[in-house]
C-alpha cells in the first residue's frame, strides 16, 4: 500500500466499533476502512453512503449487485475489491461459476439477459470514453423501473469511487476469494 494503516488504538474511539464489526464479519479489519479512517469525516460520509446503497430493500437483487461490483472492480484494477466482492458473489450465487466467467461475460452462457444488460451498463458508466446510448437505456428499462435504474447507477458510481480509491492507494487483496490471474 502507498499509505500505511495506523494501529487501531490511534483511530478515534467512535470508529473502533466499525472495525470490530469488520473483524467479526470478515475475520479481519479491512484495509480500505483503515485508510478512510485516517480522515474520520470521510470515513463517516463513505460509511453512510455505503449503508444507503447496500440496503436490504434495494430493488436490485443481491447476485446482480455483486456481479456489477465485481465487474467495476475488475475494470478499475482494484485487487482488494475483486477479492472481497468475488467472495460475496460466490456466496450469493452459490458457486464460483459466475465469478470465474465474469471477465468474458459476453461469451458466457451463465448470465441472464437482465444480468447482461446490467453488466453492459456498468461498463458504459465505468469506462470514461463511453456514453449511455438511447438503445442501452431502452434495453435497461425492459428490466428495471426508473427507481431501480437510479439505484443501479448509484451502486455503479459508488463502486467506481471505492475501487478507484483502493487502486490508487494500491490496497492489496486480503485473501477472501481465491482466484487465478487478476482479470482485466
């Protein structure tokens, strides 16, 4: 990592419960949380935004949410994000099949039409040189309501924020999901 994390005792007392919860949930304190925690007001803002985006009542189903976050993470070369989000996708999907084929989702038969259009949208939002065409938006609207599209777009935008932050600071994978070669 380009910036070291500090010992837990050096973070404000009100952040430590977040880290203890991560330890309980993941078996480790997450390096990105420790980095965001170096600036506690940023940590708090990101935590609130993530909580709003990752809510249980999202109109986007959990497998699709995970597919999108892994794909955005792959594009942005975020080793940490690919690691943790792939583990989540595998758990939600019940196998590693969708994780293993995600880099080549266009050629794979394991994705539904809804997943394909969401992945196409995630790529169009993530790659700065692309724009959202009227055709893509029309295809999205066959599967998603306007509110669900706002939710999906917010998820993609947040994952871009997160994965670009982690990639820029060279946050390594923490061993949540054993994958082969890092996808492109």
